[in-house]
């Protein structure tokens, strides 16, 4: 099964299944000499981990990262950084009902058809548990990026939308379990997620992300445009259905005379519909984008589905699941952003003399 490696120079390979012994990864290409703040890495993992609040899956994992190589006396050595996170709270019995049947809109059917075999326990490799490894690597990448600031937050849960732009929000601290930086909206979102959970249902949402202090020049023309790589990074996250940056889909309804970002004398722009990227290259303005997550597939409600023999059968989800993934997806979006920027930061160093 290919497709487990992300990045060109700052490269992450992840391994592991939801109910195997461990998940983890190898970061290859991280430069030597970075003094790592290991607490900050664990802190990002804690923001993603299950069981952290009443509105996420109640699987209890400590999600403690153990580094195996590539770091000596707290400093990167330039050799591959290997790390592992043990799986501690697997309840594989909860998944016996999907051994021979396929959850609608999950990855069960396509894995079975493509590979002829699958680790059905907790969704195996298709489980978002894999994204914990991305969060570790992303937290390392953040430390390489130093002054570049990456902040993601929840901007919609179902129909409840935050009606403020990032420039009006204080993004310095996460103040609630939804990770929406507006208290009144966050309270509505929290109540709605709790209601959805009671119904045994799920709901989608949007994570927005802002990158500040980006130097001019990150991004390679043609196929490796910065926004194309960000798009790929975001669309590789489980349950993501949409990506837009800058004016996004709303820009399609505008006139050029309104949409053009006019220059100030210092090269900054008066508006930022471009979302900080022009021609695939960062222009020094803030980069901002939205990532749409679907309502996840596993419902604690009965649905009709297909089994391996081609029969229509009744299925009701069991086990511990997220009614809405966006609060836990915030650190994942940040991590994938950091991986892209670290990679493009290093690529920039070899792309001009
Ligand atoms: C943080 C996070 C948690 C998730 N938790 C669940 C879950 O509890 N139940 C579920 O069915 N899907 C969950 N998913 C989504 C599945 O992993 C995903 O839908 C599945 O792999 C199929 O891929 P696709 O939806 O991208 O097509 C989660 C996704 C994320 C990002």
C-alpha cells in the first residue's frame, strides 16, 4: 500500500493501525541543530487526543509520544527522527459488526475491494488515529519555522457559523472545548454537538486557518504551487471534503475591479483576496484558508448497508466515535500546514542562488 509519505525535503512517513500495537512515524530531512521543545509537541498531541472533553470520542488514550532517534540532548541531529505512540485503549470487539459489512460512507468497502483484505478493527489504517503521527511531525516542523505563526480554529459546526473574520478574533489562546474563538458561538456549537451525540448522529463543520509572518517567496511555480500543496495536505486529512483559500468560492462571484489587491508602497496590499499567495508563491501577506469536514460516517443509529456477500443488512454503529470532528481536527490542520511550510522553507533554500 503506497501513499504513506508526505513532503519532498522535510519528509514524513507514518505507520500503524488504529488497534495495532502502536502508530508512529519517521521524519527524514529535518535539519540538524534545532533545539526541540518536547513539551510543546506533547501539548499539540493532547489537543488532538480522544477523550479530552464531553464532545469527542471517549476512547481513552494517553497519546504519549516516545522519540526513538534523531534527537540528542534535546537537539535534532539531522538523522531520521523516529517516534512512536502506543495504542492503549483498543476495544476491538466493538468492531466485529463491521468485519463482514461495510459502514456507509466509510473506507471499509473500498479497502476490501481494492486490497481483498483489511484490518477492520477501528477502521485500521483508514482511522483518523493515524493523524496523531502527523501532529507530532507538524509540531517539530512548527519549531523549524520559528517566527511563522500558524493558528487554526473552528469556524462552523453544521449550520452554526462564526460570522467574524480572523482579523476580528483573538486567536492567541483556545478558551473552550469547541476551539471556536468566540464564546457565544462556541456555546451554541457545544450545545448542538451534545444534542447530535444524544441522537446518535454526527455533524460536519469547518476549520479555518491563518498563517502570519510568512516570508515572501515560499512556493514553487507550476505543479508545486504553495496553495496546491496546502490543498493536498488538507484534503489528505480524514473526512475533509473541501478546501478554499483567500476569497475562495466567493471570489468567483466578484468583479476584478473589486477583487484585485492594490499595492501599498512597501509591497503589502490594501486588501488580501489573494490569501497571501500569488502565482503559487507567498507574497508576505497573511495566508488564510478554510477546510470543510463532513459529518463522519459512524452513526449510533440503525442504517441499511451492504455485507461482503452482497446482502442488504441492518447496521448500527458501536464503539466510541466523534459526533463532530472539527474540535479535534484543529491541531491536525495546523500540523499539515506546518509540514507544508517546513518543506517549502527548505525547498526555497535550494531554488535560488
Ligand atoms: C479527528 C477525526 C476523528 C474522526 N473520528 C471518526 C469517528 O469517530 N468515526 C468515523 O466514522 N469517522 C471518523 N473520522 C473520519 C474517518 O476517518 C473518515 O471518514 C474515513 O477514513 C473515510 O475517509 P473519508 O471520509 O475521507 O472518505 C474522523 C476524522 C477525523 C479527522
